[in-house]
């Protein structure tokens, strides 16, 4: 597994080890013990022997999109970290004599661009914008060598993951607990979310179902608007929310270019392939998910 020290990777490593699996973490420092191995995706360094005998490879590594303002350099690093890492891993997998059966590779619902009120699923094409065209499309394309070598490739198009210890929810909780939560921009943009528990369970489900390949939306079946998210989160915390929305111009001044694609735009994304495949969500509704994670 790459990206094993992040929010998603940490939770998934624990779940897989609790299942009895041996997880080898690919790290970019000196390994500590035989359950870590070194790789350097920027330089294409990965000893193929590390992958020999693996049942599956899970690739989650990439620079955080929201880590800082979208300068030109940060945007280049967002793209580079995803494209170079996926390229290094897919090439190493394709070159193996005995290959893992499965590669689960991180992706994002940013693939769909701003969908407005339109619901989209895995059959929908790529949208417009930096995240769709310059990040997700080339990121996913780099898995091609693994797929062409006969490895089952699943693209984990992940939405907003709800967990109090990290991600967007951790950033906004202090604001809502101070009774300062408010809709952002119009409030009509859709936020497609998934609880951390369901994300981990869905990935384990995909590992166990070899008939599923290609893009899979990791989102709950009931996306909500930003205004509804604001209302439900305030209710879950027993805190009032502000009656007036934070205007778009203020968000652009605060967050820069990220504000438009990361906050003011939205995706109404449905997990069609998970539902059709028989996956049962633990948290279908936002109020249920927030009650559980908080």
C-alpha cells in the first residue's frame, strides 16, 4: 500500500490487519522492519521484488489538494505526485512475472467537474476544469500498463470522506462548534460524501469482488447540497448556524483559485456500481453518518 499514513490509509491498514492480512507499506524514508519497503515515485524507484507474491496493491499516495493555496507550484505538485507515483507503480506491476490480481488506485469525483443539479455515475464522462482535466484524467490514465498486463484495476473515485480526525470535516468542525457555520456561496452546490467506515468497508468489498473493475464511485447514495450539509451538521452538533451564506467573493479572497472548484462547485455523484454490485451502505443518510462519526 502507498499513502498508508494518511487518513484513509491509516484506517484501511488497521482494518486489513484486523482481517488477518499482511500489509506492506511503501514509504519514502528508511523502512522500519519487514512490513515497510522503500520507494521514490519522483525518481521512478521501486524494487519490483517488493510486489512479488502480493495478492493486491492499493495505491493512495498523492499530495493533498487542500493542503495550501493553489499556487502554480502547488498545482504542479498535485499533478506530479499522482501521475509519477501511479506511473512508477503501474510499470513495476506490468514488469512482474507473477503479478498481483488487483490494483486499487485512488482517484476522485473531481473527474466529473461541476455537475450542477445533474446526477452522474460511473457511466458519465469527464467534466471540465483543473481537477477533472489536469489531475484526475491523466492520473487514471497512468494505470493503463497494469490493466494491459492483465491486472484488474479499480479506480477509487472518492468523494468527501467524513471523519473528525482529518479531511474537510476536521477543518470545519471548530467553526460549527462556535456556532459560526454557514452555507458557502449559493449553498446549492452538491457535496457527495461518504463516511470513513463506509469507505473502508467498500474498499474491502472491492478487494473481495473480482468481477468489479474500472471506475467505482466511493460516495453515499444520498448526496446533499451545501446548505443541507450545513443544516444537518449544525443539528448534529446542537449548534445554530448563521442565517446568511458566506459570499463567493469572500471565499475566493480567502482560498484563492481553490475556492471555485473545491468549494463553490459541486458534484452530485451516485455510487451506481457499488449499489448494482450488492454493497450495503452502513450510512446512507448524512444525519446517520454524522451521528456515527461525531
